[in-house]
C-alpha cells in the first residue's frame, strides 16, 4: 500500500494543523458477500463532520477508499482548512524582519545594547509561542490551527500573523507608525537610555 495514500495524507494534514490523530475514526463492519469489508470514517474537528463508506476485499483497502472520499469532500466543502506551508513560512520571515525593524528602529533614546537584548528575548520561539493562543483566537485564518503544534510551528504562526496584520499599512502608509504598533502588540516598552560616553571620547 502506498505511503502517500489518502489516509496518510489526511493524518499528515491533521498533524500540520496541530490536531490529534484521533480526530480521524474508522469503523469496520462485515458485509456481504463474506469477507468483504465496509469502512465508515468520520472526521470531527472544527464543526466538520464527514463520513464515507467504501467496500473492498480487505479492511485496509476499505479504509483508504473511504478516506479518499472524505478527502475529496474536505477539499470541496472546507478548502479553507488547507494551507500553503511555504506561504506561511514566507510570511513568518517577513514578520520576523518587521519585528527586527520595530526594535532596531527605535529612536535614539534607547541604547543599541538594550535593543539587541530586547530583540533576543522577544523573538525567541519560546516567547513568540506564548502568543499563539491569542493569534488563533483573533485571526480568522488561524482558527484552524489546534493545540498540538510544536513550539517552532507556533512561533511561525505568530510571526506570520504579525506580517499579515501590518503588511498593508507598512507598505502603503509608511513604516514608523507601523513599527510602533508592532512594539505595542508585542508588549515591548523600554525606558530611555542613560547618557553615555561615546567611544573615543575618553577624558
């Protein structure tokens, strides 16, 4: 049996969304003629309930055939639940760049060392992932993602959300106000730096 059959594709899709594999259930019932199998599959997640029946001479073949029917229904009726991973990662890279600009683009009252330390903290996967639940609750396109995503993927979703939320304003209205909005959104606030001696200005 192919490793890329419909059942495996559905399981990979569920994993990519962060939903448990038990979202996919199958029940096998013996039917006539003898040894012929009917598989019934139901996918229950995000108010999606789809079922299909297929008959084959083995249980595994019937499962895969039923999954193929469910996969077709998913694409036809719930296409918004599929996503382009490359596009998500691309937007996350843009979000990461935007966050860097928001921190390093601070006015001169904040010292360079403080900006660097702040960025290292704010852009860590651990810190970004803490905002994952907020993003999935507030961004319609992110509602489909579940609680099973790893820290790295959660951070990717958060960075992609940063770019998608501020992209139009940044590109069309100029960047300074957007960078301030990004800092506010990420909860970043720093006090002005103390006066310092410029390198080379020794007494």
